[in-house]
């Protein structure tokens, strides 16, 4: 079944909105119920995000590819699977959806629609964490599409759930997510001053992964 470009953009918008509602909403709920135990709150946040990614990729993957992430979209454009004009439109839809998702999460917990986060996430360790998190995400997608296309949804969900725990930044790995989480001063928030370095690290990680796996996964001609 073929879908119009407008429907693909709607898919990216809605999918990203739901993703942010899951990420931010589960962060708020986890913090409320954890009674000050940050580990329990993070566990709840990670499990909900992994589960959310599973159903979102399965739901929207056949429509738009279920990118929900400008870093993923840009690597697809670099791979010539998507035009740059389409990539810009995808990214805009993702960012708009992300902000709508955050607003929805805030409102569901009787918080202001938008309120700027005060949670500083800065420093070289977090920069490296976001580079690693995004490099790993693109690696999982590229190897999954190449070798296990039926299980990409599970690979991505499992990776992000794990990356919440093995990266110091809790694996944002997504410029749209990073921008939108700056307007929720909750467990999942990030101070606006920390956003540029996160996005820079994410884009560097995505491009590095694209270049490496373009080389690694290119089939070699057999020696005669």
C-alpha cells in the first residue's frame, strides 16, 4: 500500500508526539511513584519508552518508516533513501510533534503546557554519552535493516531501553526529543542551555555511524 507524502508527514508528526508523551509522561509518573528513588524512576521511564517504541514502530513503520528522529532522517537522506527536501519536511514534522507530545504529557499531569526545564545536563561526559547513544542507535537500525528487517522494531526498543542505563545522559539520541524536553521541568527535562551540545553530539554520532556502517556493510566483490 502506498501513502501520500502528506500522510507520511502526519505519521511522523503523530508518532513523535506519542513518543514524547510516553517519555515525559512516564518520567513524571515514575518520579511521583518512586518516592525519591531515582533508580526506580529511571527504570519506569526506560521500560515505558522501550514499550512505546515497540508499538510505535510497528504502527507507523509501514507508512513513513517510523523515524521519529531527525538524526535518523538525515542518515536516510545521506544514504539517498530520502530526498533532502523530504528530510527537511520530516524533521519539521518530528519537531512539531515532539512539542505537542510534551504539551500533552504536561497537561495530563496538571502541569503548565510548557515550562522551561532547569535540569542542567552539561559536560564532556554527557557530550560523549550522546555521541555514543546516537552512534549506537544508527548502528542498530542499519544492521537491523540489513540482516534482521522483521525485528528492527525490537532491536531499536531494546537498544534504547539499555542505553537509558549505560549512558550517563540517559540516551536522548534524538534532536527533536532534546528540543521538546527543554520545555518540561520534570524528570525527563533538559535545560535549554544544555540543548545545543546534546544536538551537536547526536548529529556527530549519527554521521559517524552512517560513514562507518556504509563502509562496513558494503558488499565486497568475491576474489576470482
